[in-house]
C-alpha cells in the first residue's frame, strides 16, 4: 500500500485539482484510491467542499474528512474561533492508515502550505507526512515568486527528513510568460526535486469525464510508476 501527501507552497495554488487529477490517473491505471482531507475550512457543514470536487472530477468515492470549520482560515485558528474541537495528529494518522490498509494508494490533501497548523498542539502537514513516513508532492504556482516559495518548502521538508517526491505546477497557463517558462528549468536546481507534472489552468470545468481522460497526460510517466509501487 502507498500513502502520498499533497501539499502546496501556499493557498490557492491548485492542490485540490492536482489531487483530483492524480486520483483520476491512478484509477485509470487500475489502482484503488482513497483521499483524506484532515481539515476543511471556509465551508458550512454539509456544503460541497474539496472532497466533493475530487469525487466529481476523479470518480473516487472513498474519502474521509476529519474536521470542518466555517471560516476560511488556518484550521487551528478556525477551530479556536468557532469554539470547535481541533483534530489531532493521532486522529489523522489513524484515519489514513485505515484507508491505506484497504486501498492501493491513499492521497492526503493538506490545507494551505506545508507549515500551516492543522490542529491540536500545532501539528502541520509536514508532521503528518513524517508520522506516516510518506513522501510529499508539492503543488506550486507557475509564475514569478514561485522559486523562492518552492525552495523554502523543499528546505522545510529536508530539515524534517521528509521526502519531497517532486513539484507539480497547479495551474499552468495557456500562454506562459517568461517567468513561468524559466521556472520549469530552474525549479529542479533550486529545490533538488524534479517538476513531475503540469495541470493546465481552467480544466476543472463541468466535463468531469474529459478531465479524467486527460489527467494522465499531465504527469511524468516514470514518476507515476513510482507512486503506484506498493511500499
């Protein structure tokens, strides 16, 4: 079985769409896939959120959301302001391991960037990956500034001895500017990890079947093989 944590350099870089694309790709390859979202913020109870979008786009139906808070803030801040219980690292690890026991690949989508506090005692996405001994796929923006954000994220992973399995550009523009084009070449040099995918901007539209059909073309084939190997 295999666990992969999907984090990002910041919020709104495309983590949910990348997670959906990866889930669709793995399903197309015949793997059973589950997705865990430890904490969802900015959505009312019962409203469609990130996991619902992943289900819609990928067809994956086995999902777990451990906590939801109404305000669009870091999960620990949102929980504190709402007076609601914070999720714990132990709860997240237990839920992911349960999914992992019954699926070929379990994807864990974080919230915001790598060091955003998810819950009790200030644990982060990095702590989740370390506790699960799981690699992290980092989703990045395409343009100016992303080299610094990616280098900082890679350094934070290396400091904790958590493997960075690669970077994916979460919303690759139809007409990439100079910075975006240069970033594809410079990212491996500044982070020590390869760019393993580019998800085009605007693909998460109403055509879910088209999304799922195209998703495998957005990732490096050799990297995908490494994800599908059971650990």
